């Protein structure tokens, strides 16, 4: 069975106040989903748009129900409290989207340990903490016959040294997220909870990207390409043994769903696109 819709399902999304996380939230809301936004930004950021409250407004406008919560996902007590509030409000959690991530595309000598710790704290620890906290609710969801899943925004585990050389700390941190997917997919395979990763073929134009020097936004796709790909993954049958432990690429997911013309997702339609990191060729 494929659900095709996220109506009445509850999503817990880390770091969903802007960018790809918000796009996934709004796409789910269009189906009538409940969305928990667990992020740190409760007050406007001086350089980045969006807070958990503006995200909640967008979700409600799109047709969903929102629960905005201030959460530092590195803190297990805050995450546990947020999960408890989500279950109390919506009766459970059906989907976890590990979206929150910290980035620093810097070499070994140019990466302050404070930044190293932030990337490992948010990317690896945060993914593990959110997964650990949500899994009891997800297992209950699966046992109740619902389509329980974890979707983590992390890349395929590509051990080509060229992806380590320029930014070894960031690569290790992102691959830590991917190893959570690899391990948890097998660990929970028998429960009916699917665990997968999703990564974009091209760089995605987010506000955070525009803060990175040299970012070529006009060679990017919009966050909606990841939102539609995530929707396709999250509406497939989580109990199908083929639908867990996968490292999906957005355009391949959309092609499998019959969407082959991706021109509408380009920031500059018809322009050249920049392939994202960790993907060869």
C-alpha cells in the first residue's frame, strides 16, 4: 500500500524554520498534516529570514496544523520535552525529518574547534538524539498500522577522498548523519519503521547558502525540489522492505514518481546547474 498523502500524519522536523525544512513542512501541510517545528530561532535572525513562528504561520496557511517549539537539538532534555509536547498535542509522531545541519566548508587548519564541535553537535549528535527520542513514538505508529518513517537530509556514503580533502570536518559530520541512517534502518527494519536519507542532485538555493562566499545561487534549484522528493519518499509504503535503508537523490526520486521535467525548480530556468558535493559525476 502507498499512502500518497500525509493527511493527518504528524511530522517532527528539526530546524524547520526556513529553507529545505520549511519547504518540506509546507508541502506536508498542503496534505493536511500536523507539523512540529523544532528549531532554535524564536526571534528574527539578523541575517536570515524566518522563525519557528513565521514557519508555523506558513504551515497553517497551507492547510496543516503547526506546533512551533524552541529546541536546541544538541540538548537531549529539550528534545525529549519537545517530543512529549508533540505526542500530547497530536497523539503521536509518524515521521521524523532530520533536517537541522551546521556547515563549514573549511580545511583542517581553518576549522576552529568551536565550529567543529557545532557541526558534530548539530549534525551527528542532533540526528541521533532526535531519532532516539522519536523512535518509541514511531514504533508505536508503525504498530498501529501507520506509515512510520525517519528521513534524514544527508548524502550517500561516498569514500572518494576528494570529498574529504577540502572540508574533512564537515564531511565527517554529514557522513555521521548518514551512518545513523545506515545503522538504524537495519536495527529497526523489523518494526515497520523505515529509515532513509535524501540528498539533492544540485545545490539548493537557501538563505543560508547565500551567506557562503562564492555561492552561485543562479546555478541552484529551489528548496521545493527537495520538498516534493521528500513527499514522494514519505508517502511510499514504509513496510516494503525495499523502502528502507536507501540513500535517495532528489531527481531520481521524482523521476521514479513520473516527474522528469525539473525546469520549474531551477532558480534560472534553462541555466547550468551546479552538482552538489558528495556526488561523483
